[in-house]
């Protein structure tokens, strides 16, 4: 079945870059997403990438996709304390309505 | 204007009770979802409706029953609540295309 894995914790210093990794098993995934969840709130979409792309950049965010290894990463440049949150990757096949979420990575930014 | 709104935000109840959580979206989306987030923050899909029709029904106890009176509303009713039902329940909606999911703020259910 589908499975999406992430490391549970990441700690970085303010101003450094953060890299959050995700691996998935469904080779037919068409869309891959990164969501951010702040304490006591719902998830908000940060960015997404189509499976036919290798990279997408959006201001401080860079998404890299290695389709062969089924590996997705999110790089946050110049990480700020406001970036402290839980980050979820998610995948979806274009033929379904089902979004499968990863286990979430808790990012802690140290001042 | 809140895009996806859930009520109540907090719910504390005794084991064995029946409770409902309501969800409404004003985005004009066709598809709505219920997700359960446990204490470890793992997010699992429970149900999905597309234009009032049930399209996803994961392995969820039949004490949980979703109802969609129209495509803007998706409610979740839970019978005979158990301790293990304690979690945050998120409603979400999406439209076709890239299908971004829009989440509500969550409803924290605590069963004592």
C-alpha cells in the first residue's frame, strides 16, 4: 500500500538552511505537496510539485524531487523562528481523490 | 471569511456518549474530507465525499458516520465514544486540478 515517511524531528539555528526529507512508495504519485501546521491550527499548503518536475523554487522554499528514488525534499533558506512548525509531505495520484500524508517533521528553530 | 469552518473547536465528553462535529466550506469545492490526527500528529484519512456521494471510506469503526446534506457541508457523527477516539479531527475540501487541500482549524475531541 501507499506509505509516506519523514524523520520526526529537525533542529536548526536561525539563519541556517533547513532540509526536510520525505520518501514515498507509490510510483504513480502525480502530485506531491508540502504542508505546514502551526500549533493549534490546521494544515496550510506551502508548495507543491508535479511528478514530471525535478525542482521548484518559491522565494525561500526549494522543492527537489528524485522520482527514481521516490524522494522529496523541502529546503527552507534563511530559516526564521516563525518557521518552527510541523511540516507534512503528501502525495496524490491523479486518478484518485486520496491524499496520503507523511508522518510529519517537527522543525525547531533556535534563536 | 473563513474558508473551511468546523464546530465545535473543543469537545469534552464521557465514554459512551454520542457527539457530532460539523463542517462547512464556502469555497465552492466539490470534495470534502475528514481526517483524524492522533497525539503523535499522524494524519489519517477517514472519509471523503464528492458532490454528496461517499467516495472514500477507510477502515473506520462503524460508530463513525459521515453525512453530507449538500456539497458545502460534511458532518461527522460518532456513537458510543471510546477513549481511543480522543484526537483532533480535521475537515478539508478540495477542487479538481492540482487539488490543493484546504483545512479547517480542527476539532479537538477528548473522551474521559
